[in-house]
C-alpha cells in the first residue's frame, strides 16, 4: 500500500511539474512581452548556431529568456529552419512569433526598380543609393564572375564582355545583406524565365545567338520608344548588317563617350572604338544597356520594309526614309536648329 501511495505521489508530482512547465512555456511563447516596443535590426549570420542566436537575442533584450526560445525552437524543430539575414524584431513579439518570422525568412528587403534602358553603371548607382552594396562591388562582379555554368544562355557571350544587357529590367525585393553575386543571380534567373520556349525557338530558327539579339535589343531600347517603331528599326538595322553597311547608330557611340546623341562631336565620330558603329560595321562589341522584353521581342520579330534610314523627331516620333537624300531633308526640317 505504501509503495502504491509513493508511486502515486511521484506520478502526481511529475504531472504537476509537467503542467508547470507547460504553463511556463505557454506564457513565454504566447503571452510574454505584450507591451509594444519599437523594432530593432537583428542580423543572423550564415552558419550561426541556433543556441548562439538565442543568446544574442537575449543580450539585445529582444527576448526575456533564451531558455524559452531554445526549448520551443527544439520542440517545434524550427531551429532547423532558421534563415540568415537581417530582421526587424521587437521585444513585443512572443517567442512563437519571433521564431516563425526567422524560420520563414521574413528578413528585411529593399525594393529596387531596374528601369528599361539602364546600364550596369545606372543599376550600380541605384544599389548604392539603397545602401545594399557598393557600386564598385556590383560592376566588378558583372565583369569578373562567370555565371555561364548556372545560366547556359550566357554561353555565346564573349568572355571579354560583361553582363551588360542581361540584368533584366524589373522590380526586385532584395535582402538587405545580399551579396553582389546573389543580386545578379536573381536578375539572371528572371532573364532566364523571360526567355520563353517560343522566344528561344525563334532565335534558333533565325540562326542568331542570344548575344546578337540582346545587343540589337539594347540599341532599339535607346533609339526608339514604341514597339511598332522598334520592329521597323530592327528590320532596317538587320538589313544594313546583311548588306555590309555600317549601322551608324548614335546610341552605341554615346554609350562609349557618356554623352547624349546631340552632344556627339566630329571627333567622337572618328573615335576608334568597338562601339563606334559609324567606323566599324556590324553590331557593337556588346549591349549598350539592359533592354526590356519589348525590345528583345522586336529584335526577333522585326518588320522588313523598303526603308534604309530612320530619324527620331524631338517629340519621339520616328521618320523613315528610303534614300539618304530623304533622310537629309528630314534632318534639315526637324533638327537643323539643334545642329547650330
């Protein structure tokens, strides 16, 4: 009888202990820190141990007790899912809320919009302004890191040409601690997705390379605005290449000089640069900006016309000519005051 009573007391004691622990956990997980506090930036580094994360949270006064955090993380197996990054955390979060946030990877992100027609330099400047990475880090990575194995569409790109043209214009939510390589990988994944099977087939059917199409698309992006005009201009430029004419495109030379088309001088036109399409036939050395999808499609689905020349008016509309005489007449009418 005494033995049974003793066992009963032990069982009762264990149950009470477990009950107290359960209450303790529930309080710590769901009811602790209900007062609202301002958030803090907390960084979890790659490879950091879960127990160290809990300790640092406690040291930063984001949690009251690392033991609540440790026990709940182990009990739920969320300690295996912790993702590195910078988080905005508050002492007002319960342990459950905090663990959910860092297990789901709800780290701080910066929204960056890469506009159509931006160059690598423009993008680098924007990333710097957003305080994500240095401009030099980004531009250097686009020139020195080889992404070909991960993205086979880069295979036909010359080795001495960087990633100009391949940083697809779009809006990106970038992790605050993302590296230049990670940012570029995100944009290249996007580019890869935009190259639909239909687009890839059209390029193959025309016996052109991705690099040629992107280079032409970058010119169209800078030269004309409307998709219909891009298709006509693409037809003119491909025809010039086929017939052995120089492209004579201001935008390619402006990319090299850093000046606008209207600012180009006779000295610029005589510059011996692989981007001088007045002096050298064929496409320039590489893309001159990062084109949008419409420019890429126009470079593929171009229109054949009797025109050999085109000219954008100051208001953006485009004039087309069959002869050089017509082109010069249009220029005299619409651009003579800018040539003085």
